[in-house]
C-alpha cells in the first residue's frame, strides 16, 4: 500500500535524447523567451508609466493661480498661492488648505 520511489522510477520510461537534452539550442530558446518577456514588460508596463509620470510633472509645472484642480484625496479647489513645494487651495468661502505638489492629481476643466 505504500508508495515506493524505487519502483516508481524503475517503471518510468527513460528520457529520449530529443528536446530534453539541454544543449545549446534549448539555452538559446530560453534566452529568447526571457528577452521577449522583458520587451513585453517594457512596452506594456514601464514605458506607459514613464509617459504618465512625465505628463503629470508637466501639468504640475504649468499650474498657476486661479486654476481649478483636484487632489489625490478628491478635494476640489482653486489655487490661490503657489510656492516651490506647495499649493494653497481655496476649497470654501473662508477655507484654504495647503497641499504638497505631489498631492495634486489633475486640473479640472
């Protein structure tokens, strides 16, 4: 009733010398597949993310007083003051909040 490894390996067919040989052809095909995966990752994940980051940076640099923006927290406001690292948004009649530049998600039309 117990599983015996020795009989299991003895009953298994011996590998043939075909594609399982592990020669230079299999190494080249493995490297080609690995390179193809890297290229796919670059064009479908890394490059679009870099493009979005560049567009976001350009948008942040173009913001000025009076622009209506939305923060990453979902707060809508109008820019009333611009510093090197922060924006002051007016979100209500007498309510102003200071946000870091990175917290601005986008410009509202």
